[in-house]
């Protein structure tokens, strides 16, 4: 015990003048901090009180746009959409989904308007994870209620591996009874056969036409657009007798020159179509019980 006290006393005696000065400076700094801490706490408390006052002032202010009736806002939202049958993207700046992320009130209004979600364009590319695409697809379909659907599937620059879940029976195929406008810009070998009628389908756009088979019953279908080559094309695929508008590129005349005599398919009573010859589209119209092969200048008389 005596030895320990002697050692401590010896250590205290060995402090140099500079060390003693440093200890004195530390004590002075602590005293200075003790004085400044209350000052800083007071300043911080004052800033917080000012912040609360400003927040309360902003909270009680109502922006003019938020005073509009919900019915007016919903109509403004609908005007945000492209004209049907053109579809808005399912995500991005032009998606109706953006309107549901502005504020709580706008989200509530957007989710209460089924017409806002009735159309969507789904890009199919590896840049967008398929899981995210499927999630948004399901949300759009549910939010659209019982409205007819307009859907566009477009192939991106990547392959379409993983597309089948979107076209399978668990998603789009289950809602075929609500399809009104369908735009498929994908190879036909990715398409799953449709079993069952399409009672609301009015327009159909296909990038490629199947060589065999026939379209399910679609009594309202009058508008068809095709971007395809007609090699081994079977005209029985489409219900020609009810079509009133047909757009086809690049060689519509091959259908009528080679296929119609063989299959004796009745032509539509009123057929407006675009005929592309040498990359120069022309329009032609005929009201008749049959259609003659288009001439180089495809103006058809009665």
C-alpha cells in the first residue's frame, strides 16, 4: 500500500511543465464548453420552434388545385391518357400510375377511377424485371374494375425469355372477355392459343399472323391491322365478312390474288385498307360482295 502511494507520487513529480500546461488547457476548454452548451441548446430549441411554426402555416394552407371536386379531378386525370385505343405505358412519366404518387388525395382519386386503368402498354425487355411488369399488370387489371381493356405488348431490343407468365392463363388470358383493343407487337410463336370467345374485341393489331387456325368468336371485331408477310397465309384466320377496316403491310395484294380463289372466303361488304406498294402507301375503298386484286394504283370502283 505504501509502495503504491510512493509510485503515484513519483509519477506526479515527473510531469513536465508542458504536460501541466496541457492539462490546464483541457480544464479551461471543458469550462468553455459547459458555458456554450446551454447557449447552443437554446439556439437549437429556437430553430425547432420556428420550424414548427412554418410547418403549421403550410399545413393550414390549401392549394387551389386541391379544392377542386373529385369529379373534376378525375376527368382531368382521364384527359391525361392518350386517346383510346392508344395505350399509356404501364410505368414511367406518362403512366397513370404516376398520378397515384403525387399526394394522398390524388392517389385516392386515381384509384377510384376504373377508366384510368383500362389501357396499358407493356414493354417486354430485360431492362425491366418481369416480376415488376407482372405486378403492375395485375394492379392495372384490378383497378380497371369491369371496364373493357386495351392492351399492347411490345417486344424490346432483348429476347422475350420470361414472357410466358404474362400471356399465360394466370394473367392476360384470363381477362380475354374484357379485351376491346389488342395490339401484339411480338412474334406469334410467343402467343398462347386463345380458347373461348372475345365478346368485346373491336380492334386487333398483329405484328405476325399465324399460318393456320382461326380467331375465336369476336362478333364486334371490325378493325384489323397487320404487319406481316403473307407466305402460306390462310385467310380463314380472320372474319373477313365483318371487317370494315383493314391495314396491312407490305403486300396485301398477295392475299387476294393467291388465297381468295382457293378458299373462297367472303370479303367484307365495306373494306377500307392501306395498300403498300414500293413503300408508297395508298388507300382504296370498295363496297361489293367480293374484292378484285388491287391494281398498281389501287383505286377500286364499284
